[in-house]
């Protein structure tokens, strides 16, 4: 099963003779065993199996296995949201006293997570412009740095991360690169191929794709050698007294340690568990991901080209446009297309942008992206409103920025809707 299309449809679940063709929804909090000894082995991580759905559930595991196959990883875990995925991925290897080097062009929620919430937990962060020089990037590290974080295609700025360059910097400082690959999805970009060590997803976006279920996923490439940097990662390389003295990197190896710790320790204690129902819905989305993401990108390119030649529009950012500043990086990392998201400014700034949005009929105003239905948002007054103008600029968000998420409707209908709304501006 080598192609991405086949993995989208059939990955992660292979029914045996007479078993359900579709992934069964195992709507059960718990699992029955014949002896206490059988169950004891599960608690000791001596045997694999299910005992309580906060930690693991067969439906969720099948869907995680599909995403793992799509990314080309060694292990994966589903979570209740994309935010939980980013938090678990970071906190799994960066605790009190640790430091994160992060691209400043990231999702507003993740920015807050690092800058505000994890700071309260004793974790510090240095944000760098993804386009900074190698000198600036290297200067961001210190002795406590435990990971580098970035987004393949940043939400909402659409800056493209030079994954190879960030991976090189991370590895030269002995830490892994974590990449949030939500926007391009593994259909359009495989961060592991370019040196990323761990990938996260908000599956709420294109993977689900129908605006049906909030969810997240973490995938490990198995490429980072924790023992080679054991002093930095005691959580993986020394015994976990809360888990019968298990040393994750020893017992589960380089390919399994990160996700096992994430599940056995963080999911146990923090419990950001996805529901089997949501995992089932996510899987329905994944079955057509390869078809939808292609159409999303195709529609967005047509819309971006229309906007680029319209005199009421001050600027357009779409990495698939040949004159876009990120076009060369997009060609390298996402040669088959980027995503359905286009950012642009309406002449007349904040007010004009709001007026334009009110004039749309087909395209709805929503705090959402990456849905089969087209929608749009004004980040400066909604998702990013907690940020100062300076922080906004750092995240690549200007006050007039409209983020338009092109769905999989007919592109001409979308363009007609935009054209009509622009008439009112
Ligand atoms: C939406 C989003 C998140 C957060 O995901 P939720 O599922 O809403 O918690 C994280 N990263 C990116 C890039 C996103 O677009």
C-alpha cells in the first residue's frame, strides 16, 4: 500500500475474515478480561491491549494508524483537538525549565500556548521569523532548548516553513523539529522527508474536512535518537517511577518511545482523549482527503488569480501564485498544491474588509478553515484579537487581512460571490 490515495482509503484497518468492512465504532469505556493477571500485564505495558478508553480505544487506534501511514511515521496517537496535539507533543519532551524555539508564524492558539500557558508551567520560548537568517536562528537556542516548532504552511499568514533549514538547525543543537502539518496534510507535504522528527495535526481541518469533529494527531518519525541526547530527555531516557520504572526509549525503542510516553503518561494524567464517534467521522473524511485537498487547492488558485487582478484588492498571498514570495518554497515542499486558504487585503483596510465580508452570500463568515464549504474570517478582530499590533506583525497578520478558505464548490460560483461582494466596497 504505497500510494497516498490508497492509504487514504484503506490504511490503518484491515478486517479479518467476516469482520466489519468499515472501522467499527467501539463505543465502550472499558474492556473485559478473564483474569486480574491478564489485566496486570496491560497496566505494566508488558502486553498490548485495551483496558480503558481514556488511554486507548480500537476505533481511535485504527484511525491513528491511517494517519501514521500517510505521514510515513512509526507511531501515532489521536487526541481530542489540534491544540491538545501541540501541547502534548511539546510537553512530552519540554517540561519546567525547558525552552522552545518556535517560528513566530503559527496558529494563534499555539502561539498563546507557548507564550502564555506553558510559560506559567516554567517553559520559556523564543519566537523567530521563519525567514530569519541562519545566524538569528542559531542565536535563538540556549542550553535548555528541547525542541524547535514550526508550521509547514502557517495559519493564517500562509508563510512556508523551510523545513530542511529548520531541521538542520534543530539537529545541530541536538533537539528534534516538530512540524504542525495541518494545512497541506500529508497528501501535499511529508515533513519527515525533509528532516522533521515529529508531526502534529489539527484533524479538525482538511482531514475531517466536513466541519464535523474537532480532533488532533501526533505522529513520530522514529528518526530522533533520544539516547544520543539523554541528558536533555530524562523523561524518555530514565525510568518513569509513575510507570513501574519503565525507561521508554529502552523498552519501546526509538520508534515507539515518544508516542508510548505521550499515551501512558500524558493521556493518563491529562486525558485529552478523542471519542470513538469523532474518530469514525475523521476516518470518513480521510477516505476522500486526496480528492478534496486537490480540489481545494485548484479552487484556491483560481480565486487567488482572480483576486490578484482585481483593483479593489491591495495584496494577495497564496503560495501557489507564481509571483508569491513563498512560491519557490511551495514548489519545493508542496509541488502538487498547497491548500485551499488564500489571504488578501481589501483596499480601505479593516472597515473595507468587514464590509466585503458582509456582502458575501455563498462564502460564510466562520471561525473555521479547511472545510468542504467555503468560509472566511478577519483574524485581527477574531482569532488573533488578543495580540498586540507588534505580535500580529510577527505572526504575519495585518489588520486588513481576510482569510478565505476555499471549499470544494464550483470555483466560478465562488468568484461570482466575491465579485458581487466587492461591488459593495
Ligand atoms: C486549528 C489549528 C490548530 C488547533 O486545532 P484545534 O483542532 O482547533 O484544537 C493548530 N494548528 C493549526 C495550524 C490549526 O489550523
